[in-house]
């Protein structure tokens, strides 16, 4: 999970480099997303053929909905890092577990206790802090990151539904196939020819992203989610370090406070879920 966190932070860094441009003209976020899905699919195709894996009885309706939300979420995230610090964008995206909790009420018919509501309130306060309302540095682009968190929250629910009947490799492969077709179609409307350096960066973005996904899945497979997921928040540390050395961005006290508030809410939710499950297990044993 720590390795996955370091790679996730690198993908946002690459997206920022491609979106801002340096010696080359900046690329549109839609084109950056297309590169992410295309090269991720190329990397997956190698393992898909190597294992001679066959797709079995997929639910294309859910797959398309999940892939559309993932494409939109990634695009919004890549757009947000062009205007706000990477650490701020990632912090806001960490609201997606809270958003998933709310979505689970109508879709999975789950009940929300007081602890969950309290955790949601804490994370929401953190997002408001990062928006900087009333300050001269009000970050309107933070709404892009919030939109990404919203998309990822809905996507998590659909992934949970798919995981009940389909394998992780099938879910990952179909996601990147649909995402590739969708992103390339939309990106054709704003396409500009990337330089050789930008082609390399797009390829690296796709390969690193799918590697992060694979590491994330393996971590979740080999350990309890309540233990593994908190390590994902180390992404904030990696993002801050990368942002500092590449763009000399110094996180101010507002960014630190907002990030800590959002992470506190998400951790409270994870710890509360872990305690609730342990109590359920002990109750069943009795």
C-alpha cells in the first residue's frame, strides 16, 4: 500500500507537468486522461495475454457506468492539479470513502450510525478549509477535486457490486478498455500532437497508474481493509515532497489543517468500521 501511495502521487505529478507544460505546450486534461487509459491498457494487455485470461459473463451496464465515472473522476483530478497544490487535490479526493458511505444508503440499503455521521462532518469541514472561503486565496479549482471525489465515491459502490461476481483482473481490464475508448473519443476533440517527451510522460503515466492499481488490489487481498487503507494516506506525504522538489510548492497552514481534518474523518470512519466488525465477530462466536 505504501508503494501504491508513492505511485499514485507520481501520477498526479506527471499530470501536473503535462498540464502546465514547460518547454512544450501544455496538454488538455482530456488528452492526459486518454494517455493514462491507453498506455494502462497496453500494459494490461501483456499480462492478459500471458495468463491467457478469458472474460466471463461481465455485467456491461455496471462496467460502463463504473468506467465513465472513473474517466470523469480522473479527468477532474488531473484538471485540479493544474491550479492547486497536488497535496490539496489529493486531500479532497480522500473524501470519497465518506461519499461512498452516503451513496450506500439508497444503493446498498446500509444504515448510518452516529460515528459515521460524525466522521462525515469532520471530513466535510476539512474540505471547506481547503476551499479557503473568505480568504484571498479562495480555491475555486478545488471544486474539480471535490467532483473527482464524488465520482470516485460512486465508482467505489459499483466496484463493490462487480467484485461480488467478477475477478479483479476482469474488472481492471474491462475498466481500461472502456475508459480507453471513451477517453480517446472525447480527447480527439481537443487533440494536439504531443512532443516525444510528452509521449514518454503519457506512457509513464499509464504504466504507473495500472501498477498502482495492481499494488492496491494485492494489498487489499492480503490484509484486512481496516489495516491496509490507512497507509494510503501516506500519498499526501509523497505528494507534498514531489510538489516541493519539482514545483517548489510550500504547503501553508491552511493546507496542512485541511488535509489533517479530512484524513482524521476518514480514519475515524475506518477505525469505527473495524471496531464494529470485530464486535460483530465476537458476538457471532458467543
